[in-house]
C-alpha cells in the first residue's frame, strides 16, 4: 500500500540485496541519457549561436536537440532495462 510495505516485501523475499536489483541497467541508461543531454546541449547551443539565434529560441532549440539525442542514446538501454525488469 506504500513504499515501505513494498521495500519490506522485497527484503523478505530477496534479502537486502534485492533492493539493489537492477542497478546496473538503470545506471547504464542514466549515463547514456546524460551523455546525450550534456554533450548535445552545448554543441547545439554553439551551432545555433553561430546561425544568429539568441534568447529563448536558443535555449529551447538547444534543449529540444539535446532532448532528441538523449532519447536516441538512452532508448536501447531503456529497452534492455525494461526487458530485464519484466523477468
């Protein structure tokens, strides 16, 4: 009925290590997502600035490009993570 109930059931069923199940695929997905967001936000901002874009369009445009690439890089890891969680 709440998070504490769920955590206690996991500990009873799988032991304390059960709370850390799935940390590797989740961490890998997070690294790919952060890579896409951080790397492409800065480069997109530079590219848009060189094209004369400034202000809010620069911020939103660079964020949209970075968001696309973050999704692009993290999607394969997200798929694998989801398949592992469904087992």
